[in-house]
């Protein structure tokens, strides 16, 4: 299952899912995945995982969501996850 962080609405090929640990699915492939909102504390996923941040989202994520402009060149991070201990 693909884990993704999105700060905006899902694309046209995505639909809400009622699946276990998946809240969206690709309507063409049926692949289920989780889209989490961005959080100031960095707990952007259900469980600890590595996350890739798109180049066109770096400024928005690091400056406006996280308040950490010094990190706006980081494109891959480890997020702690909502349910991590």
C-alpha cells in the first residue's frame, strides 16, 4: 500500500475508500492508499515512515505548514506517525 501526504484535494483518478487503513483508492487500478493531511508537528502519517515531498510543495510544506523554512530543501524525511510510540 502506498502512503502519501497531500496538502490539497485528491486528483481526478482518486476516490474515497472505506478500506482498512486506506482512505482513498485509484479508480483505474484499484490500489488503496492513505492520504493524510499535513500537520505542524510532523505526524503526517498513521505510522512512522519515510515520506517524499514533491519539489513544487517544498515551500508550502516547510514554510507554511511546519514553520521550518531552514528545511525547505529537504525532499525526503522520516515522519513519526500518529500512532508511533
